[in-house]
């Protein structure tokens, strides 16, 4: 007589990552602050900054001109500040022992981190589509071809992979979600403002111009403007990609190493 | 200010000093916003004929006051859900002491923000153009705004109770109230259909009064009267809701 023994449960990287992606998206959707930053915050920025500063930044050109000029930055700010939510929930999960619990189960070791990164990208895509949709109602237009328009959406997602590497590297080492987000918040504000996203380079004071020139947020916003409206693409595109690759190369391994250590230490 | 309130204010100030986000919100973020707004928009505002650091300081004070008010709403909600209010209710203290204690602590925090912002703005080129009395009025009016705004936000925190709901509501009030006002950019820059709202809403009216107190050779009576009326009205509404909510929460 033979007894049917069920095959041992096996970890599948793809399946487990998809499950973790879904779980992270659910956490985001049920966490009002995270949803607010991904959905409402960039749209409010676009609406309110255009209404208040539009004709001051671009005098005589109308609000529509500022929407076309400023939209990339406000979309990027939505993406940038949303990664804080990914970081905060990761720190909370690690403190609660969620990832240690997963370790005792037949779950692929890479899935928890990969799932969080995939969920981060999907949420970012949602933010970009939403900001562009509102922008189009306000007068935002693409004057380029389909390839450039696809690039307009893909480039910020690629850059966000670098940002989320940095945020996760910090999140796996943070003692509390609050200290993590308040520290990174200030840094993200600095690079968002000291950029050419809201005013042109010539309108910044002399000391801020070199910072704004090399700032990845400036490069990304300029590349997105070019991808939407045309112009010389090489410098902002290569600059953005260089930042993304650099951030991933430096902080990706740091995030993985810190995550392994933290999960093993169970705190 | 009763002794009970003072003791509870001390408790809140100790709690705040142990929260990194609270110190960030009270001092570091306002300083950062002052520097960033001045850096990014100084030149374009100059082109539009506005001395931006003079225009900006009241805006940043109002923004910092919003940060303080948002923190007061959250602390109030935490005291309801955490059971602190119920615990205090069974003790021989005044029933309103928890509200006034929190209010007193938050106004102290607002004073700290102003104390950091004024010297930093002077370093960036801000000058009080009026006399000593008007300048003292500038600080007092800012603190009065802080007291009223915190009362309203504490009432909101006590009413909504859930911390997440309070954070969401705070953000939904903060962005439009601040950015659809003349705090950061003058009303004439807004689209004409929005201008009436921007000019008459309370944050703009308070900004008008505070700016008039820092300025010279401008009429003070009208802006001060309008701002005082708004603040008095908001205070009555805030106190009404707070009293109602504390009866239910405890």
C-alpha cells in the first residue's frame, strides 16, 4: 500500500514575488498617508503651484505654459516622496518580525525585497499616469512620438529604482519608521527645490546653480520635458541614467546586506 | 492657566522633545522651507516687484503653525485612543485641563518655531520696517493665530479620534488653505476666478495683518480688525467642538 505524500512546498521566486507585490500594494492602499502622497499630493502640487506661482515664474506666458514646464517635477516629487512609504512599511514589517516569519516558510529569500520594489514601481506608474491625466485637462501636451512618450513614463520609473534602493538601505537599518521618514523627507525636499523643476537655471541664485545642474531631479525633469516636447535629450537622459545606475550599484547591495542581517537578528 | 494645565503641558512638551518628527516639524523643516522658497523664488519675485524675504517670513510662520497644529491634532487623537483622556477623567483635575495643557504646549512649540525663523530671516535680509510696538504685535499676532489654529485642530483630533483619519484630514486642510492663500504668492498672481477666494480666506487675512505689522506706512486698523474677527470666529467654533468632543471622548 502506498501513501500519497504531498510534494514538499517549494519556493518559487516569481510566484512569491508576485504575492509580496500584491501584499505591499494592499498595505499602501490601506495606509491613508501613503495613498495621499502617491495620489493627492502630486496633483495638489500641480494644481496649487500652477495657480500661485505659474505667472510669476513664467510672466506673460499663461498658466498652461507653467503646467507644461512644471508637471515633470510635480510627478517626480510624487514618486520621490512615495518611496518614503515603502521605506516606512519595510521598517515596520521588520520590527514586527514579519520578514523573520517569512523566513520559516517556504518562501523565496529574495521575494520580500523584490516584491516591495515591484509594488513601488507599480504605484509610481499609477502616480505618473494620474498626474499626466490631470495635467492634460490643465493643458499639458505631448508634441513628440510614441517612443518618447513611453520614455516619459519609463525614465522616472528607472530613476525610482535607484531611489528605492537608497530608501530600503536606510529602512533596513532604521530604528523607527518615524526617524527614517523625517530624515529622508528633508533630503528629498532639498533636491526637489534646488532643481530646475520649478524655475529655470538662470533664475536660481549663483551658489545654487551648480547644485541644480548636477541634481538628479533637475536632470530627470529636464529629460521628461524633452521627451514630452522635444529638444536635446542626450545630457539629461544620460545624466539621469547615470544617477539611477550609481544609486542602484551603491545602495542595492547595502539594502540586501542590511536586510539579511536584520532579518537574521530578528529585530 | 490652571496648575493642572501646566502639568499636562509639561507632559506634552516632554513627549514632543522625544519625537524626532516633532523637532523636525517645529524648527528644521520651517528653516529649510524658508531657505528653499527664498532661493528658488527670490529672483522671479524680485522681477515681479516683490521683496521676497519680507513677503515670505509671514508665510513660513503660518506654515510652521500648520505643522504645529497638525501635530496637536495627532497628539489629541492619540490621547483619546490611547486612553489617556479616560485615565485623566477619573482624576481630580479640571475637565478642560487636557485640552488647555495640549494647547499651551503647542503654543510654546509655535513660539520656538518663530524664535528660530525670525533671526534666520533677518540673516537672509528681512527687516521689521515698523516700530518696536508693531514688531511686538507681529510676534503676538503670530502666536494668537497659533493658539486659534491649534484649538481648531485639537477639536478635530478629539472628534475624528483615529490617528490615520486625523493625518488625512490635516493634509486635506493644510495644502489648499496654505497654497490657495496670499501667503506664498500675491493674490494677483492667481487666476481671476480664484482671486476672490484667495483674498478673503482666513489664512490670507491673517497673513495681511501680520505683514502690515512688519511694514511701515500702511493702514493697520482694517487688516487687524478683519483678522481678529476671523480668529475670534474660528476660536468659538474650535472651542465649541473641543468641549463637545471631550465630553464624549472621556
